[in-house]
């Protein structure tokens, strides 16, 4: 899984300056985890219950922070894009708290899809515990495979969010300088969703990796 992301996602020039950032301190699943395969590769599918407000997905323990200058990349697919709230973030919140709101009270950076918020495009976001920085990617949400990269530069005080298509061709990029998580705030991976009606929803995660800059 890590090799696939490095080969298809992270540039070779990064390989000499980035190191693996631990083992995510334990990935856990909410709503089960079923190993699955399709034309896009192998993935883990998690499925919510069929009650509005039920959530599902993958999360890790607190495993990194902005001060580590992490570069996180994930290959994912939104199998359903209506009546749902989806987040893929590095966050200090639990999975359940993250997906329970369009602007949860925490610190995070990543992407959002929320039909409650009338999102039709992928939203690039970050939050410092108080104020949500919510930017339009300009890319319509779909059910195809995508990659997301989240890269912090603590010295510059930025987070760069990059969305790729299934061929790992860049579709949209933004560098945010305001409302970032604090340098010392511990963050976890969350890739999850909450169903907003009485229909079960799924989360498909193909692979993920966190790297840190070895110069720190």
C-alpha cells in the first residue's frame, strides 16, 4: 500500500527528504472493514447503519502534528454523494465528532463534502479550533477514484491541499495560510462519512501514507 502511493503519488524528489511517519498508531474502523477489490485496486469498505446520523470510516490514533511537517496522501472513492457528510482530514477530533458537523469544533485540514451545506464541489478546508477556512476546489464531486494530498509546512505556516484524479493527474490545489491547526496540536487521520437519511452509506479507502521531512 505504501509502495503504491510512493510510486504513483509522491514525486521521486521527495523520497530522499521524506521518512515514514510511524505506523499511524493503530488504524481502526467504524462500521466494519471489508477487504475488497475492483478495477482500481484493493480497498477497505466500511458501511454505516441505516439510521440518519450513523457514521462509518477509518481513523487512526493521534499520530502527527503540524510541527512535524507531515505529508499525507490517500487514495479514496466517494461511493455515494447525496444525503451524506464526508470528511477526509488530519484532525484532533474523533471520527464521530468530525463527521457530526459541517464545521466541528476542532483543529483539522482536508476536504469536505456535505449535502447539508449544499456542497457540489470538493471543499478544501482547515480550522484552528475556532474559524473554518472553507475554499471551493472548483472540482465537482463524483464517485470516481481520487487522491488527496495534505502537506504542512510549519516554517511557512501553510497547509497545501491537492486533489488528483484516478490517474494521479492534478486537478486542483490550494495553499492555505489562515486558520491552520496549531503547530503543537496532535492530529489523527479520519476518512469517514455520516449518513444524513435512513440509508446506509459506504466509505472506500484504497491506501494511505504519512511522511515527514527528515530535515526536522
